[in-house]
C-alpha cells in the first residue's frame, strides 16, 4: 500500500516494500520484500517478492522485473503481469553472477 510519505509523482521505497502483489486474476501472490536498484542509472530494476511468507518472514523469494508490476488502485497493491510460473522457469540472466546480482562491469 502506498502511504502518506509519498508525494505526487514520487514514491518512497519504504512505502513500496511490504505492498501486496496479485496476479492478473486477482489472487494474492505475495508481498514486495525488497527493491534492487541499478547503481549506474538509479532506476529500480527488480522487485524481490516474498511468496508464502507470514508478515514478510519465511517463504521463498522470487526476483521479478520491476517493469512486470503495475500499481492497481482498486486492489491497493501491485499486479504482476507475468505468470509466476513463467518467472520461475525463466533462464538465468547471463548478466548476473551465481548470487543473482548483476555482474560487475569490466574496468575501462
């Protein structure tokens, strides 16, 4: 849920963390556990979803592209536009190392 610390056109990351996430059919998928920000551009790249957790603890974490989420005022949460099963079966990003973090850029 987006809270009062947000201003028009801007949302505090702390207000996004803990927000509910639904699938396109309206079923609750989980919550946004964290956001990963591209250190070069400052843009949110990935949302880390907590799935099957209670109050954000336990369960599993699934990274999804930030662009796959859209805020829905009716549900007061985000809608994941990609089926979760598709996200789980997606091939690994060759730009990421084995920990899931973007690989360091080569030195110039």
